[in-house]
C-alpha cells in the first residue's frame, strides 16, 4: 500500500523514524509475552505471533498516541501489546473455524498440531492480553471486555444467517463492524487515551478506527470479485465460490431486475462447478452492485476523514487521512 516500512502511510521522516523505533520495541515486548512456563506453550503461542504480520493495530495505537502530550507513555506500549495479542489470539480461533491450513505463509496451529492446541493457545494469548489490560486500569478493562464481546459476537453472527425480516446487508455490516472494526476502534482509542489526548480526540479516533477497519474488510469483498490473480496475488472469486455473502453480492441480491435472474440463481450457494463459478464472476463484475459497493466504501472513507477535523493539521492527521483513502481505493 505504501513505500514506507510501516503499514500506514507516513510521509514525515521524523514521525516515521519515531514509529519504526517504537514498533521495534513493541515487537520485543510481544515476543516476551508469548513466553510461558512450558516450552511447548511458548512455541505454540509464538507460532503465529512471530510468523510476521503488518502489526497494523499496535501501529495505530502508536500513531494515535501522537495526538496526546505523552506519546511515549509506558501505558501506550502496553496497550499496543494488548490489541495485537487479542488480534493474534482471534486468528488461532478463526483458523479452527475455517479449517485453514495456512496463515501468513506458514502452517496454522491447527494444521501443525490440532484444533485443541490451537484453541487453547488462542485462549492463552487472550489471557496474556487480559493480564496486561488489568495493568492499564479499570477503564481499560471495561473497554477491552466490551471489545472482546463485540469481536466474538461478530464471529458467531458470521455463521448465523439473518433472521426473518432482518436486512441481510445490515446484518453483514454489523458482523464486519464487530469482527473487524471493533478492535481497530479500540486500538485508536487506546493510543489517544493513554497519551493524554483530549476527550473529543479520543472519541473521534475511536469512531475513525471502526469505520476504517470495517472499510478494509469491505474493500476485500470488492477485490475478491474485481481483482485479477496476476496483479493482486489473490485467487479471484474465492468467497463467491464458497457462497460466502459479501458486500457486492448482498447488494446484487437486493436487485429486482428480471435481467438478474440468472445471477441471482447462482449467488448465495457454493459454486463447485468451474463453469458456473466463471459465469457468476463475469456477471458480478459487470453488475452495478460493484459500483454501488465501491461508492459505499468511498463514502465511509470520507466519513472517517471528516472525524479527523478535531486534529490539528500535521503529519499525524495527514497519515490517518491518507490511510482512509488507501483503504477505499486499494487494488491488492
């Protein structure tokens, strides 16, 4: 997304250098938090944590902390570890639910060992994040508990179809906000909060984080259909093949145009036949729902950027604005 060594677009050299240095410190702390009394537990806990990753959530904590008078506060580092431990813990559980074999180019814990090890390792990391949250005080404990509740509820609701009379698109957007947006919102909130930023900045950045976090997933939905494998590195139509509801698919399914009858007959079910899958992919790429979905994400990015008006102009605000733009327009 950017030439910066960071997962966020930072064009100010001094800010970039500061964040790179602090993120290296977070990396050291995370490695320590994966250590347990038993060598096997340490190995399992470090399996995904040390397999790479953009560290976007802890980086957002550090960047949001630049909005307060104490960006170098120890609590900021602790909060950065809390959100990454929570995120990685959820990946262990995700991989079990999805029966995934690979994560970040490495074998998943459930593939390397078994489901029990993967689930319990995720629980161990959730426990570590809870220990650190307790160090941050009762306000952080409540925020983390609410975030965790939303994250898990989102994961559960992803497996449950919308109820009678419930709007499928609204249901899906709620799932995305819980499963993806909630922890990114907390990342931005923690950074501003523990650096001593003004209350209005804390609230604005929390809302920004949820919107941008959700928009990132929604852009993935669009790329699943629109991308070409030779340019994006993704296999086109993976969700479409598996019958997974996504933003453009749900928008297409709301169509009442008789001309969409064939497409609607293909959507919403696994497409194991290659010819049917190719047909559905072609029909979706030509459908107005793709433009509608992209417009929705662009509008969300604009809404996120509007929230940043509480910040003074400068490199931090510019980085956050640029990230919202990149999320909405990325092609990989």
